[in-house]
C-alpha cells in the first residue's frame, strides 16, 4: 500500500507538466505543413489528454487495489508513464 501511495504521488507530480504541455500543445502545428500531418494531430491530442490520464490513472488504480485486483491496479498506475513514453516517441517524428 505504501508503494501505491508513492506511485500516486509520482503521477500527481507529473500533473503540472501535463497542464503546461496542454497549454503549449498548439505549438505542434507551427512548422509549415504540420496541420496536415496525422502524427501532429495524434501528438496534439495526446498532449491535451496527458494531464487527464495523470488524474484518472491513480484513481482507477486505487479502485482496483481496493477490489483486490492488484496486477490491474499497477497497470492502471503505469498508464501515465506509458502515455508519456508513446507521446515522446511520436514527437520524434514531427518536423519542426
């Protein structure tokens, strides 16, 4: 239970970075032609939704943990980190 609390604190620490990323997400379209780039749109949506995943992931993890579904709880807790990893990977392919 202590490690769930630590993981929750880590996810909530990512929340302000997700909010700032959501504010600056339209900058993905600054480079000419990115408005027609499907990866730019996916990155844009993922940056906007990241802070929401940082809130829902720990909440869902605690609900699953209390229902004695610990492996699924850890999967839900890892969702923000997986989301961030995919976002960083997609941003590598966007010119600009």
